């Protein structure tokens, strides 16, 4: 896969180790895509939310115009987790007798602060956007939190299947137990100890069963569809950003292995913040010698992937003009497949 025709895809993920310049790269790509006439939604899933800082504009958790054909959105993981937990509470309460509602609230309020809840909520919102926003925008660009996070979206269909099958199985077993008790002469209502899950034996609540099954199966389908999109190389591309340093190179190797295992198409690498060739002085000369070694390692390690090289700028990256400058550097190399300087 090459980065050629990158903007012909419908979804681009920009990933990599924290601090390598993912947001800048995503912003630059968004501007260049918008410049070609493609309506583009630029989505930040990184809790640091530097997307607004880079564009010098307040974005937040609603779609915000960033320029012609370009819209920004910063997903708030905290708000997503709250919304996610409320949805799960409603689903769970439809499964149980009212006397259990307080316990469900207690357990899920605890779960809200457990590891993984925020990530699960964030991944669900990303899956929703992948399904919904594609009908409204030509291109979605996700500025993702560090690499492993997005890749876990791919494992969710299996996890969701196991969880929802377990829930449905538990409900079926609960009903069978209720039927057995009924056979032995005890009238069973939703409020007895066996009625924590399921309707009464006299009136099986089939409409509620259908509703619960629909909720669970809809979520499973959503994640299956997200994975189908993620692994379709005509629709999706993953772009890895790294710097010519030891840890980002190691992280990029791990990310590529993981992406390959899940058959996610990788379009290429953007090697960011290389020292400009005209930077002078003994200190910079030493840095360049080390950087050249790492650059050789990048070329050897990622030989099969197209690589784009971006030089360090003499000033901070913020504002559309600087992003356009970076975007043009990237697109120029994509078109002629050559290195700068």
C-alpha cells in the first residue's frame, strides 16, 4: 500500500506514540483534503485535545467549522463515558425486576471509574461516527490517542459477541428455572427471589425479550461494521507518525505488527521533526549524526512502506498557515515520492 491517492479513501487514522506530532499531521492532512474539494471531518479522540490549539479555535464536543470543506470535532471521553454508562443502566434495568434498580445504579456508578470504561465509550462513539458521518462527509480523519487504543476497536466484535451471548443465555436459563419452579406448584412472580431477571411465568414478556435482543444485536452489528470498514483498504488507511528516536521507532514497530495481525491497511509513515539540513553548530551536528542513524534504521525497518519526511520548524505549530505549509510538504512527497532537501 502506498500513500498515493490517500484522500480517495473515506477514513484515515493518524496514529503513533504520544508527542510525535499526530495532531499537527492530522490537521495538515485535513486542510489538504479540504483543499481538493473533499468535505472533511477531523475528529480528535485524544483527551489532551490539542486540535483546537493547533487551529487556534475552540472546538469541543460539537462539529465546528474550521474552514472551507473542513469541520472539527473533539470527542470528550468523560462525557462519552457518562452517556455510555447511562445507556447500559437503561439496558440492564430492562432485564431485571425494579427491586434490583438500586444495585444496578450502584454497580455501574463504580464501573464508571474502572479502567476501560472511558475507552469502551470512546470506541463506541468512533464506531457511530464511522457509520453515520460517512453519509455526510467525503472523508473522516481520526487524530487518535496513542496507537494501541484504536486497534482495540478491532477486537470488540468478539468481546461484544461473548458478552451479549452470555447475557441472552443468562436470561434464557433464568426463564427455564422459573418454568421448573412453576411445574413444582409455586406461582412465580417478578418480585420473588427468582424474579430478578425475566418476566412473570404467567405472562412471559416476549416484547421485552425482543427489545433486549435488539439492543445487544444492534451493538454487535455496529462493531462488526466498524471492523469491516477498518480492514477495507479501498475505504480506510492508517498513517503512522513517528520521530527519528528510539522509543517512537519501537512503538511504530509494535503498532505495525498489531495492525498487520488485524489486516488493517497501513498507507505509510510520516517521519516528523527531522533537523533541517541548514541547521548549524556543534550541538546540532551531534544531534544530526544520531538522527541519521535512526533514519537509516527507519528506512531498513519499514522498507516496504512509503515514508514521508517532515523537517522541524523554527517555531511552534499553530494556525492554518503553518498547517498548510506542513500539508504541502507531505502532499508534495506523496506525489513525487521523494525526500525533502
